[in-house]
């Protein structure tokens, strides 16, 4: 709705107009680019992370296909870019939080709006990354929608959880943007996001392998796997 968009838009204007917040955003972007560069950089033998998958001809039959690697890189890239932003989505308000507190906005609506502000740019970056991967690297076009849906579901669960942890343990008295996070939220958010991501990746991986082992049942296997992943994400978010 318009309220979700307005609060998300306000948050990004604040991050861009405040030089201190813009510096932290820029540093996260540089860190993500450096990490991707080192992951894809060819070694002394001229091979890179994507090299083992090129022999499959892009049909997606190799368990280490380029599509899986691209999806993993995109998910990791999103985590580097938006982990801190999601965790500090309420802390950026500082004293202005009391304006939201007296406004006719329920806590659940505020959580949804803050999450929307993180999910929307995540979805845009993931979609652009998937399209670029399809154009640059030869991986399965047939499996690309499955990878995109997996990344969308995992992103929904991950960033809703991180935003909720930031709302549960905010720091509204910061002066240095590097210290916006509350220590109480640090360890639970890290452990929760890692466990959730690991469970989701294992489910997506098993579905991928099972669909190739039983190609005649590929469609129901994929639908069942996505439904299971969505159900686990829904439970994780509501919990």
C-alpha cells in the first residue's frame, strides 16, 4: 500500500541524504563487489568458481552448474548489502522514532513497511543479477525461474527476520553510524540468519537433485519443494 512505500522511500532518502549513513551504505557496496571479485577471479591455472560447470553445456544437469553458483553468489551478495541495513532499519530513526510511535501505525504495519524497504531493492538486484547471468554465462534457462523463486522466498524470510530483530533491539542513541546496531541483536541475528539460510539452501539443493534423478516427476517435485520452502519461511517469519 502507499504507507509501506512512503516509509520505505523515506528510509532510503534518509540513508542517501545523511553523509554518515551514505558512507556505511557505500562501504557495504564496495565490500560486496570485492567479495564477488575474489570469488570469480581466475586462479593461476586460469580456472574460476564457474569453471567446473562449463562442461555441462548449460543444461543444468551438473550439481555444480553455473546456475546454482550464480544463485549462491547473488544470495551472498544480497546478504552483504542488506544485512546491516535490515538490522538498523529502526535505529536510523533515532529521536524521530517517537514521531512514528505516536502516529497511527501499528507495530506489525511498521515491521511490514520497514521490511518492504529492504525487500524491494533486494528483489531488483537479484532479478538484474539473474538476467545478467543468463546473458553472460551459459546456464539453464529452464531452471532460472526456480532459482529466482528460491532467492525470493529465502530473501523474504531472511530480511523479515533481520528487520524484526532490529525492531526488537534498536539503538536510538547512536552518534557513530558504525555503532547503530544493538549488541543484544548481534548474535541472535547472525545465528538465526545462518541457520535459516542453511536449511533453505539444503532444501533447494535436494529438490534440484531429486528433480534430475526423477525427470518424469520434476514438476511436482519442484512445486512441492517450493511449497515446503515457503511454508518453512512463513513459520520462521511468524515465529
